[in-house]
């Protein structure tokens, strides 16, 4: 085994400063255009312009799917059926309160007292 260190100084690119600066200049000149393109793509406008076609295609696919689904759905429920909507039931709203809300008329205080049960 050899414990002597290798002399890597001949590999040092800064030994000849003039040659080193010319090499750096050539590399920077060659990379200027690709770097400018990359910076333009990294902006928000650049990203949106790059993705506009896939986004447009996805929006068209979603619209076609929505229209086909809506064409198969039954007509809207009658007004009396809307008073007991599943949303009102899910929120815990009594059916009479849901009816008052959809009808647009104010209930009398007696109706409110009779229909809303307060549990102890």
C-alpha cells in the first residue's frame, strides 16, 4: 500500500486563468438560450400556456360526461318532495321546518312550538 498522496494539481482548471475564463465564457454562451427558455417556463404564465391544451381536453371530457349523466337523470322532484329533502334530513332539520323554509311563508308561533320538539 502506498501512503503518498497523488498530485492532482495538473487537473486544476484554474492553473491557466485566461484559458479557464474562455472556457467558462463559451459554456455560458452555449447555455444562455436554454436557460432563458427554462426561466420563461417557470413563470405562472409560462406554466399555464404549457398546460392549456391538456386542460382544455380535460374540461371537454368532463363536460361530455356531465351532459351524458344529466341526460340519464330523472326529472326534478315535485315541490312537495323537496320539503323533505335528504339534505335537510342529513343536517337534522325537521321536515316541517324544511317545509317552512321552502314555502317562503312564516309559521305562527303556535306551529313552531308544536312542531319543534325540544328534548331535555
